[in-house]
C-alpha cells in the first residue's frame, strides 16, 4: 500500500516536473526565436513571454532593459556618426570656399594686361579671404582643445565692465562699415568678478561676431550686475533665425545660414557656451518678434 502511494506521488511529481520542464523549454525557445528576429531586423520590439514559469519573467525584464540600453547606445552612435560626417562636410566647405576665391584672384593677378590698381584691389580681397580662413582654423583649433580638456582656465579678479567695453570697442570699424552704432550699457560703478580673462573676452567676442553675421540692426550690448554675478546681454534684430532653430543655436557646426555664404563655421556660439560652462556660468538664447537675444550669466 505504502509503495503504491509512493509510486503515485513520484508519478505526480514527475508529471509536474515534466510539465514545468516543457514550459521552460517553450519559454526559452520563444525567447531564442525573438532574439534571432531582433538580430535580423531593425525593430523597437521588446521580448515577450510565452508563459509564466519560475524566474523567467524577471529574466525577460532584465533582457529588455539591456536591449533598451543597447538600442539607445546604437542610436546615439548613429547620431554621432551622422553629426561627424556633417561636421567634416561643413568644415571642408568652409575651408574650400575662401581657398577657391583666393585661387581665382591669384590667377587674375597673373594676367599681364591687368592694371596696377586692380592688382592692389585683388590683393586686398585675397588678404581678407586669408584672414577669414585663418579665423576659421583658429576657431576649429580652439574648439578641439576645449573639447579635449587641454585649455586650463585661470580665475582672477576682473573689472568686467572695463573688459566688456574694451572688447566691444574692438568691433567699432565693423559697425561703422554697417553704417550703425550699437547701444552699449554698462554699470557706472566698477563690477568685479572672478573669471578667466581669455575666456571672458572670447565669450563677448563670439557673441558680437554672431550679432554682426546674423544681425540686421538694433544692436544693444548690455552688462548688468546681479548679486555678485554679471549678466551680459547681446541683442539684435535678425531675419536669418527661426524660432525652431533657437534650441540648436549652441550646437557645434550648426549655422542658420543654409548656403553657408556668410563664412560662419558654426563654432562661435559653441565655444562661448563651453567657456561659460567651464566657468560655472549659464548661457541661453531666445527669439521674440524678430529680435534675437543671447544672455550670459557669470
């Protein structure tokens, strides 16, 4: 009698184990088929369960989390590669444009019948094109050093008001050429901050250069003290920036000039942002009724 009961119990146990083993095999086979499909197809699907058995639900959840991370990394890599290709194309275009222009004017200067006055005019154009090219290469080199962490910033006490005015005055001839004069507002009392001199100047320079390239007038450059900090505002009218572009304005190599005819590498604002970040500051941009404003807080 006892032997019979034991045999019945063993038979039931074997049946239960066999059923669970079959469920495990079905679940594993289901997972393997899905993984094989994922390898062949670019899909956002996640693993599903064929049946609930043991810890397989937890395993599927863990695999799905790993899949999500892998797909996110893959998307980031694709975006980075696309950005890299676009960057190389942009740099090549930016460098090739002034070089092509220089080559053309050099060929014209070599014409024996060319008047001396024209030669001088063409030489002046060549000089300006080479200056443009030098500026582009300097920006590229500076940005590469910033990204690589090779530029050490040294904080010192700066009279921000004086340095701001000095930097703005460097662009006097540029505004004279445009036939306009910017409005410059600074505090009457000295305003001192702890910052890197080179970084501070480069931030202001790049913001003003951006205003010169993309602005159409109404230039207002202000510096306002704000509780131990300074707020620098560069504002101007513009017709080359759309509202949807403002969020991308600080991206490297991004330019709102689709034809890239304004000789802009798209690095100036990216450099200003990186210097601001390295000094623990904030930088933001906004567009309201055709008026573009960039604000830096240091």
